[in-house]
């Protein structure tokens, strides 16, 4: 007769859950882009945090992830996901709300009601 049809649905549901979970756990592209553009002097030193993996000392800024030790973080640097994020962040700046308003035909914001000239 064949395989049970519910197997594919369950598999799809699990992948959907992981996709939704990672969407809310990471910082937005615009936030990461602005942090990467900061000079080295303005970047804060990572404080010790018991709740984070590796006491919060092994961090990937591009992916917004903490790692247990330096070898795991270095392995992460060779993954396809990380390389895609790095390539994306080296490109042009992400779109802002002003870009979206202009594209929607709203024009430049004027910070107030328009005056009607009679």
C-alpha cells in the first residue's frame, strides 16, 4: 500500500517550527549592520554571563549566536549559513523605513500636516 501519509506533514511542521524560532531569536539585519560599522573603540567588551553558553565570551556578531568554546565558534565560521551572512553584510546597507515609505509613494516625511494653499 505504501507509507503512511502523515509522516511528511509532521516533518514539514518541525522544520516550520525551527524556522519561526530562529526568526525571533536573532537580531535584525539593520541592527547587525550598524554594529559592524561601529569603530573598534565603541564595541563593548563581552561581560561574563552564567546564563549564556561559554559564559557569553564566544560570540558571532554576524549571526548573533553564543558558543560553548572557541573551537565550536571557529567551526561555525566555516559553515554555509555564516558565510552567507558575512557576504550579505558586506553588500549595500539594508533598507530602512524611509526607503519603504518612498517606495510606497508616500514621499519624504515632513513631520507634520500638510498646509493647503488656497
